[in-house]
C-alpha cells in the first residue's frame, strides 16, 4: 500500500473513513495489500501522462464555460454518443463533471428538491454504493430495493415499481457495484419505462459502463433511456460516467454528465454556487487522450486484466481457500468481485471483525456493500478490488490461506 503519510495522514484531525480508522497505527502499512476501495496508486496510462506535457497555455487559467473546458466538453459529447450508440437528437447534451460524479449527484439532488418543492424519496440498490451518503443529508428519504443471490443479483421490477412516486428518484447502476453483476437490458428498460410513466426522476450511475468482460456488449441504460424519452417529457434525469475508473486516474475527478439541455443548464447554476471550474489542465489532457486511438487500446487491456484477475482469484478462493462456488460472486463487470464471509467468522452480520482478521494477515478487503443497511448473516460479503497486478492478488489470497481465513 502507499505510505500512510502520503494518502491517510490527517494530523490531529479526525478521519471518518472506516478504512482509515482501521489502518491508524497499523505497523506494516508499506507491506499491506489494499483491496478495499478502487485504488492501487498505480500510474495511469503513459499516453495520458504524456498529454499533460502538451496542454495549451490557456488551460492553466479559468474557463468561462460553466460546462467544463470546451475542448473536453466537445470531445466527451462525441465519446458518449459513440460509446453509448446514441442518436443525434436535441433530447440530451453532455457537460464535464469537474469535481467527481459524487458532487454532480449532490447538485442533481438539490435541483430535484427545487423542482418538486418537497423532500423526495430515492430508490437505491442494496447491496450498493453509498448513495445514502449523498442524498440523506439533503433530506431525501432512502428506500432500498434489494438484490439477492436467489435472483442472480438482478433488481425485482415489481418491488421497485410499487415504490415509485411522482416525487421520487430512481437510481440505476446496471454495471452493478459491488456485485459485479450486469443487470439485464430487459429489466432496465422496464424500470425506465415505469419511471417515465410515473414522472419518477432517474439517475443513471455509469461509473463502470466501460469495464466489462472483453467481447461483451454492456447493458446500455443511457441508450435505453434516450430511446424511450421524447422532447416533451418532463421527468428530470441525469447520467453520470467517470473517466477515472477506466483510465486509473480517480483523483482527477473528471467525468461526463449527460442530461436534457435544460437540466444541464440548471446543474451549472447550482455548481457555480460552489465552484468556478476546476482541474482545467487535467481536463485538457483528458480531451487529448480521448482523441488518441491508443486510449481505446488501453481500455481493452484493462478489460482483459480484470477478466483474467476474476478468473485467477475465483480459482484461488475455491481451490486454495475452500470456498463453495456459490459463495464467490465472480461477476462480469466493474473492477470488483465479492466473496461471502465464512459463516464461522460472522458475529451478528459484522463485516468489520473479519476485515480486522484479514488486516492482521496483511490484507484489507472492502465492505461487501457501502449501504448503511445491516445485511443478514447469510448475505455478509467482503469485496476485492481487482486493479492490482495478478501476482499481488495471488499473494493476498495466499496470505489469507496462511492465516486460516478460508472457508
């Protein structure tokens, strides 16, 4: 892991992140294999770094565009249109997410509060990402829709549609974090149609849209929405897609926001209240990189890495650590996979006790879910980030085996 002082040190100030609290005072931080959040501190593509050396002089100053550096905004629009196979219509446009998609989600939440003029309900997947951390502080009521192994981690349309209201927000995460399961296009299409019919707002979280098994067409939630929506639709919607996940530059905070032009206009007004544009040099480098054909080649290499890593780790978990096959969620997308915490280590569905044992062995897996709901004992999982080189992942599993942390 990267040195503590480089990435975790906060001096005398408290750090609310659970990983940081676990790692405080850990004596061998440099030797720890960190498998929790999607970070390895490995350099991004060489072409992306080289682009930083070629940015124009004006990119070091302010941009007067509230939608991001014009060079990147135009490039992203072409990129999103191509990669999502979108038609050329006036129903959408693309802006730059300049400070991370989490910030963009928060701005969208404020837009919805103004649009509906009342507190909203937000429907989010469980297990899932930390959507509650974005929406709950703003007054949203969190309603979880459950994904289960019995249903292959697919959403249950009947359960979700029953909870839809005109003043609700539906969150869709088709390349699902953390289960690494691809939601079926039929289910996504059914949910989008029902939301549009009920005037339920839609947030598409496409953080891992590009990270799927090689030679596989991912479920295109944004494409499905654009097919179904028309210019007269009043339902607010937003699709967010980060570039950091697919190009190993999470700290750049750069992504794409796709929405109706009026929605992007209102989002820019909200964003302008707390930001005057940021990371402009990084935006210029990203624009040049996306125009370089080698960026697609790099992305394909990343897909092959994750696919090979999934297969290797799955084999080690089942053969070396003795996990039954149904306790390992290999998945086909995202940069993660999960395994069920062995029942003998579970105390009241507590994930932390097992993570502490793993930490003692020199490995730190992630929470099986970032939602605040307590899982059932038979639904308690740990998550592995697959971004490390495969020999490092193999070493991590061997450490768990040596510490007796298998099934």
